[in-house]
C-alpha cells in the first residue's frame, strides 16, 4: 500500500515531529515524487524566513510594563 503524504506530514517532518519510520518513508517518497519534494523545499524556505523574523516590542509597550510593575498590586488567589 502506498502512503499519500499530506502537507501536514511534510510540516511535521520539517519540525522533526515524525518518528523514525515515518521520516524514512517520507524521505523515500520525496526521492520519487517531485511534487512532494517541492512542497518540502517550499516549506523549508518559509521556515527559514520565519526564523529570521525578529519581534521587538515598541518602547511604549516596554515602558507601560515597567510603569505597571512599579505599583503595588494585590495578589489574587
């Protein structure tokens, strides 16, 4: 029986969330299925771009947190 891999399977593989058997089968499938390999390469590129994104809060946000932390706040249980 031939396993059809979904984009979700490829994404799980990319983030190392597949087990050893799944990984091996997906790798073998990518050797013979150009569309599957292309899907993997596209997702790899997207992941690399997302990894480069730096999230820096606005100075106003940092200041608001610091201002808030200076006040005594009751602890709610």
